[in-house]
C-alpha cells in the first residue's frame, strides 16, 4: 500500500498524544520568560501537533492559535484541550511557511523506558501502526527485545535539545 498521498503524520495523532513526552516544565517556563507573558496577548503555535505547547501555555495568554497541517493532530488537540477545560485556543488546519523569526534552544535530560520508546516510535510517521500494519506487534516485540539486550534495566537517559521560535507583532 502506498502512503505517499497521506501526510507524514497521518494516523499517529493518538499515539503522539499518549506517548510523546510532554515538553519539560523548565522549557515552558523559559518560553514564558522570553515571551514576557502576562496573561494577555496571543500565542501562535505553528506545527502544534496535538497541542503539546498550546495547551499548557494557554493559561498564560488571552488567546492561542494552534496551527498544524495534519487535521487529525488538530482534532486530537481539540479533544485534549476540551478534556482539560482549556477554552482559549483556536485550532486551524494549515501549513506554515516563510516566517522570519528568532530561534532559541533549550537542553534537558530525559529518562526513557521501553514503553515510552515503543510508544514514541508508534507516534512517528515512519513507524506508525498505520504504516507497520500487521507487522506492528512483531516490531514492538523485536524493539523491546533489542532495547533490553542493550540495557537490561530498560531505562535510558539522554540529553535532548528543544527549539522554539519567538516573534512579536510590532505595534
């Protein structure tokens, strides 16, 4: 089956929300500091996925616009925002391109388990359950076996870097 007509993340939104680690609180705090949030103003979250930034940042802004090219990500984000009682986010399916804004990076150490690694892989476009089809169960078993062979405790620590862009409307 050819998946070329589907977007890269089609079929991954539920796994993305469930298994992709949330952004670290320290990262979100740094983002708020740099954005000089005051509870007013607006946040534009481009390539928002299921709202991993938009939802936890929404209380710090008057309004949030969450934009993603994948309709399924938007639907899952809307559902999660509703579940959490977050009402100040407008969700839009659209591609973002051609922006000239400042970029920043933030480093954090993250601990992964076999479960979180397997779930993360299912949340990617290359190893989603949709792409793997009937082979997903075998993929999961093989991956768990390889991980435990590498690290019998099933605990993996890695340093990660997160990037964000910050733009302000000049008034």
